[in-house]
C-alpha cells in the first residue's frame, strides 16, 4: 500500500506500507534528494520525518490528512 505524504510545500514523500501498516520504504518525490530520509511512526495518526538537506537536519511531525509543521530546523 503506497501513500504520498506532503511534508511541506516543497517536500513530498511516498511511503510504502505492508498489509499491517508497517513502513517498508520512504522515497523522496523532490530534487535534489535529501542526504538521508527516515520516517518514524509516532502514533496511529502521526509520523516523524527526519531528513538532511544540504547539511541542515529537519525533523517534521506529519499528521495524516493535514499540513505538516516544521520544527527543530
């Protein structure tokens, strides 16, 4: 099951989950790609997206179905 998450106005990622909802893969849908990208489930409705772009680490909590808010830049 694939899901596209809009992390911010500039960044979207595609998340692949198995039938139990476990995150298998996360792929950036923007260029240039981040140095690294990790997605952690916080709860049923929230994910934490951690990525590094040009040496700047971003930690972005994302609620399904709503806009993301940028923290810890």
